[in-house]
C-alpha cells in the first residue's frame, strides 16, 4: 500500500511563495550567476550555464512541490495572450492577479527556463518573481484575515 500524496491547500501554497519575499527583497540578494564555458578535457568544453543560488534553487523546488507548475494548459500559447503579457508587464495588473494567474505565470517562467537557460534569472531581475511572491503574500493575508 502506497501513501497518497497530500495536496497542499491554497493557503499553504501561497505561504510557500510568500516565504521567499524577504530574501528576494534583501538588498544585494544574488539569484545566481553565469558559469563560463570550460575545457574539461582536451577539446571537450562545457556550455555556459546559469548557476542558481541556494535560495533560487529552493524557490524552484518549492514551486514544483507546492504544485504551482501546471500541466493542464498550453503554456506556450497562453504566454502570448493579452492576459499573460499584461500580467507580465503591468505591475498593477499583477497586483490583482488570482492564484490561477500566478500559477500560469510561474508555469511559463519555469518551463521557459527548461528550454532557454537563464529565463528564471531574467524573471527575477525584471522583478516579476518578487512581484509574484508579493501578490501571494497579499492573497495569503486575505485568507488569514
């Protein structure tokens, strides 16, 4: 008999994202850095890659563990919709995002990073990940309130 996986509640999911807000807002916080190509043996080189900080790696794990990354929608198509573009580019729109919209945005960012190294870091540098965590904290406080 296998143990069933416990599905996190919305409040747990929001709290998990919100927990990263203090670190992401810390002055000088480093999300990670680029590693240059290296010769590992004569004529054999590694590709450059983005090395996540411990906190950034934990963020990625948490997003998966708390089921923010969705498998039930066409994220490449959705990311090109007016809704997705507005949420990504307009801080006011993101400040009113629903948990569903946060989940879709996080799915896009996480999945894009699988195909294009550094997309997650770009989302952090643009302020998008911090804004998503900030909105999660607001939504969590409304549930607690």
